[in-house]
């Protein structure tokens, strides 16, 4: 399954200076992990982001956000942001930053 390499490159540019971020192929796309915890990734043309569960519902009200659902059961704390809502670098940087912050708050794996 293909994913948007251009979006992946934009994320790589955001995380380039971080020594605690690694890439891994997952979900038919690419994931970015902080100390082994997934923070965000690219699935098809969209961004997957991991957030604290208590921020999930509010984040779904933001432009382009929807539940992350690969199995018919949406995953709490995970959402997808449509590519159209990420056209501006600041928007992508904000979403990726939120995922990085949350993953960085978790114990290393």
C-alpha cells in the first residue's frame, strides 16, 4: 500500500534535529516514533496523529480531523488529519508537534 512520500518528507524535515525520533514502516505507511512510542505517521495521503485520550474528542472538531479506524473500531487517542488540512507547513508542524509531545511524555520502549 502506497503512502504520500511528499508528506513523509515534510515530516522528516520537522523532526530532522531530534535524535529521539525514528521511522518505521507500519499500517502500510510510515510511522515516526519517539523513544519507541508512535507519535505520528503517514497513511495513504493523510497524517495519523497520536494524542492523549482526553484531547481526542476536542481534536476531532478541528479542520480535517477524523477518527483513525482501520478495523471498524476507532482507536481512542488516534486520529487522521486530511491532507487538505495540512497544506500549510504551520498546520503540519502543529499536528506533528502534538504527536511528538505526547509520545515523548510516555516511558521509552
